[in-house]
C-alpha cells in the first residue's frame, strides 16, 4: 500500500476546461480543487472532473500502468467531494497486490 501523494505524477495535471490556469489562485494552489468524478480511463491515463470554486476543471493523472490506473480510479471513486490535497493522503494498493 502507498499513499496517492507518493505516486509519480501526483497531484494530477490540470488544464482543460473553461478555467484560466494562469490565474494566480489556481496556479499557486491546484491541490485545493474538489474532486467530482473519474470520467474515463484511457490506457494508463485517468481523466478527472474537478471543481475550483464554481468552475469545472479537468485533470489528467498518468499512472505507472493500467492496473494502477484502475486501482487509483477505484479509490478516487469512493472519495468524491474531497480536495486533491486530501485525496493525496489516501492509500492505494500496489499494482502487484
């Protein structure tokens, strides 16, 4: 078991959506967004929908392999409504478990 925050690529990369990522508040605190759902898994990439205030922001997390992507998606799916900072404290099974 390991914490999400210890996975390579955590926190996820934000960007797509109607949100200007150059705004200081978002750029300096992307971990403060609230997770809503995993939209899809494409290979090792998870597409996530999050909220920053009232704005929808999509994030991408690149897992080390497809099995880890599925395990991360499962953990995230049980913890909607939490910030990326809080999600980082959660544990996910190693991809060998």
